[in-house]
C-alpha cells in the first residue's frame, strides 16, 4: 500500500487554542449584549404601542358591529374596553401593560378623564392622544383622529 500514509501524531487543537477562542467569544458577548438590551427595550415599547392600537380599533369595531357605544379607559399601568349595556358601561376586557411600559398621559376630556367613547358608527367622542413611556424614558404617542377614529402610532 504505497498510497496510504500513517500518522504518528494526533491532530487537533491544543488546550491553549481552545481557551483563546473562548476568550474572544466571551469578549464579543460582553460588548454586544449591553447594546442588545437597548434594542429589546425599544422593541418592547413599539410592541406595546401596536398592541394598544389594535385594542382601540377592536373597541371601535365592536361599537359598529354590536351597534352599541364602547369605551376605552386608561390608567398608568392598564387599560380596559367597556361596553354600554343600556344603563352603564361594563368592562369586557382588562389589559395590563407589558414590559414596564406605562401610560404617561392622555388628552381626552369630553367623555371623562382618560376615556374615549366610540358611538354605534365607530366615531370617537373626541380626538386625542395617549403617551406611552418605557423605563428608559423613551416615549411613543398614539393619536386617535377626531371624526374617523383612525389610530396612528408616532
């Protein structure tokens, strides 16, 4: 067998080489991970704003579908959807804010503090905004347009 060679030494990586590679990987993680935390916090605020926008639109659609007024109300850590039963509004869904995002302020005054009503045609009682804030102080604003009730996130 002239084509085959026999190796007398073992091939592979030395322990020193493995430690060097692990050190480089560890240094990379220590640089990248703190920057990723800021990215995920911004993503959390955006996610919560879009979730709230969908729930406001749901309340508007319920008002049209059921031909009854519906209401959305806020406090600093939660919001609720209410349905008018002929005498008063009763909560049909209560939602907690996620990822330590809070409602910093709202500009609704007609239906009451921190409330917006949608009539049976889906029109809001007034236009206004909801300011959301994350623990790092970043903010996003949901704007409900006056006549149409369209919800924009800025």
